[in-house]
């Protein structure tokens, strides 16, 4: 059964942040992250998700990081349209490379859901790239911009998905935003 609140774009961000922080993230840590995001424990057990799968998945996550998620954000006042265009073109390339053709799939007792990979038997890396590219493309079209980024706090750098209300986010959390506002205020007061 697909878990309530399944969020593939957030899964992409969380895996990317974990692999960026620990490039050699273990098979077990990857499996734990996948389970937290709705995969069944039996599907990521050592026999079904081995070290080769983990290495391929880490490579796919790194590609998503390099091609889409960590696109340089020129900061406030810069051309947001250019950043969105770069993200859209990168997502189109990923979808094309994954042979993405939308199809409905129902397997392992799950309800019907959308897939864009080559089939139910593709590897973890192909599945991750295709599903993440689709999820991020949906976010981009819904918000009209690349609604993800890297925290602007020099002490943080965490990736985030900024799909909440209001203007585009610059920080991963209210704590980072407050810390930076306080630091800027103290600098001004000196």
C-alpha cells in the first residue's frame, strides 16, 4: 500500500541531501531512507537491494544533484526565469534518458499509481531518476519555478523543497532564517 502523504519530490531531496553529506552512504542507510519514504522493507532487504544497487542509486542521486538540484542560485534579484529554464531543460534530459513514458502501474498490492520508468523490473537507479525527475517536473509546473534549493545560511547548506505558501524560500528552516537575521542585525548594530 502506498503510504499516506507519499511525497516523491521530498524523497529526492532527502536522498540527495544524505548522499551529498556522505557520498559513500551505506546500503543500509539508503534502504532506511527508502523505507521512510514509502518503500516496503522487503523490497529494500539485502537480497532485493544489494551493494550494486546501492552504488547505482548513489550514482543516480549524484546525477540528480549535479544536473538539477544544485544548480547555482545567483541569489536575490537575479534572473529566476533563467534558473527555472535550466532546471526544466535538465529535467527533460533526465526524463528522455530514462525512457520516460507515463504509464499506470499496480504491483505488490499497491493501488494504481503513475510510473515513468521503462517497466516494473528496472533497476533502482533508473527508477529513482525517472520518478524524481517526474516529481520535480510536477513541482516546477505547479509553482512556475524550481521550488527547491540549498539553504542560504553559510553554516548550513541543507537542500530543501520550498513548496509552502509565500515567496520563494532561501533557508531550509525557520531556525536557519532566524539565525541569519539575528547575525545580520548584530552586524548592523556594531
